[in-house]
């Protein structure tokens, strides 16, 4: 019976130790990768969001956020990489969860409280693009390659320039939202509805995320100073005086013109009627004919 030389035993022990060290390093890297998605995210909040999502959102948007393509009412777009601003806006404004894919997405009372909404935002914003998807499949599914905008910080909006906000709103927003933000240009039941009473943060989130057919105004298009100015102008609109008299719901010249026509035509009709009453209702020709017949 032979025994290994001490040097051989040492070499084998060293190999085993090196292998164990490599395995431990690999395990640590994997563990770090699993938790390195965002160290600032509360994982308990994410888990709560997962539960809420599966109960309220997965039917339309899929269990992993890939969306549902179907002719049925449960169809919904993918939510991967839509961004925190979009999720928070849709949930906070009560537009989500929707009743069906044909829902007009009008503003309603929110279905979730602040904590639940934060949980949904935390969960949805960490949904990954599956590694098995090719670039063509990602593009076909309508999934952005980069995450959408985060929730904007607009704490300085009350100190922004109202004049700048008015100019920006007139140029970029009035065509769809109406000159007084009444929403009549598109429809009161659509995403671009009447903006009166909308919280400042939701206005900013809509500008950054572009819900529905609304274009996206990113930082490169509308810098932070301009964003806060637009928010200030919209929020300030209901408080502004109407130099022309009655505001008529601030719905613009169409309704004002209609009221003028109705009142004008109504008053003119009354005047014509009273004039007829004053002159009389009998035809003068009847009197003439009656007189001629008497003489004969």
C-alpha cells in the first residue's frame, strides 16, 4: 500500500480550496445580481405590488407585464419599461384599472390608496424584458428598450413664471385641451379631458409620459423650468378673473357665440311677436273685401 507524497496532498488540497473559492464567488455574484436591480427599492413594497398586480392588472396586461393580444375585452398593452410617471398617473387618476380595453380612460376616483399605488409603481417598474426575446420581438410587442420617465419632482412649480407657462400651453397644449384647458377640443371623456381640479403632479406626469394620443414632452423638449411653468398656468387657470364678464365655464368662443345667438334670436322673436300683437292679427285685405261687399 502506497501513500501520497505530502506535496501531492498539498496540491490536491489547494485545488479543492480554489474550486470552493470560485464557487463561492460565483454564488455571491449571482446573489448580487438578483438584488442589484435597485438597492433603493423596498422589496417588501415590490412584493405587495406583485400581489396587487396579479389580482387587478394581470388579466389585461399579462402576468409578467408583456401585455395580452386578444379580441376579447381583457386585451391590454405591455407595461415593461413604461416608466414610473406613466404608472403613477394612470393609477392616481383612477384611469387604471380599466373595465375593458374599450374603456375611454376618463378620470375617476382612484381604486388604490397612496401606499398601494407606490407598491404597484415599485413592482411594475422593475419588470424585466425576458432574455429569450429578440430585438424584433421586443419591437413588435411595443416594449421600449429604455425605461420611461420617472415621477417628476415639481416642488418649485408655485414659484415658476406664469407668463412662460401661458405661452407654452398655448403653443403645445391648447390645440387639444382647449385654450382654457376645458378639454372640449378632444372630448371630456378622453384622456385629454377638462384639466380643472387635476393635481399638479398628475399634470406633470402626463406631460412627461404622454398618455393616450398625447405626445411625450421629455426633458430635452420641455426642460424642468418650462414643465413647472405649464403646471403653474394650468393650476392657476380656475383662479383667474374673466375680464370679459361671465366665464361661461371657460369653454371658449364657441359656447359664447351660441349663447349670443340663442339670446339674440330669442329676443328678436319676442319683439316680432309683440309687434304683431300691437298691429293686430286680422288681415287688412279681409276688411277691405268685407267693406266692398257691403257697398254692393
